[in-house]
């Protein structure tokens, strides 16, 4: 059975930055494989494209440029925010505004978003709203561990059930 639309696909992969020798971003080694339904828009389109037609046991290795993955880095998404919005009862929690911290925030419409503290000034904090993987060229290598038909219920839910998937 090959990977095509509506198949349940299980892959082990290692994601590195840019090339096979790049910095390790994440890996499923020693964990459950990544499980997803192919062709329903759950994954990065280029990720799926590169797995098309493979079968269990096949290996893969391919790169996806940042603009086809999580987007290029946008300097405009680096925003100065007044420090006082982080005050609770006139005080800012110790350790909250440290460079690299990811903070849950809300925009004017009440949408929840995450931003990372990029730098801290006297009265303002520079928050980076770029996706953490923005500007990163992705390199995937690994192998296909299983391909099977997705169950109707899985197709209805848009995710895999059981091992490597949702338990409910
Ligand atoms: Zn479900």
C-alpha cells in the first residue's frame, strides 16, 4: 500500500535546520511515530508532496525552504509593547519578562496568540510574534513505518486514533 489521499500514515523522522548536518529541531526516534491522515491539509503541503507514493519501509530525505514551511522571518512582527500591560496589581511577576520567554497574549479582538520576549527596555518590551520556526529551512529524513487505510471515523475526525494518534 502506498501513501496517497486518505491513507493513515505513520513516519519516523528527524527534523534538522537547513541540511542533514544542521541543528536538531526534533525527532521521533525512541518515541511513537508521527501519525496523520494524508491529503487532508493537516501537514505542510511540501512535506506531504515528498512522501507521496512511498510505502512502509521506504526512507526519505528532503528539504523544505522556510517560505514553503513556517514562513520567512518578518521584522514587522517584532512589536514594542508597554511593560505595564504585564502588571498585575501594579507589579510584574518576577522572571516573566526574560528574553526567550514565550508569553500567552491577546490582541485587541481578543484572539489568543503567543509571543516571545526578544528584548526588555525601561518601559517597553519587544515581543516577537513570528512563528518560532519562521525563517528556518527544514530538512527531514526518516522512514515510513506504516501505511493503512484510514477508518471512516478517523476521516470524520481528521486525525488518527489509537497508537500514535488520539485516544478518546
Ligand atoms: Zn477522533
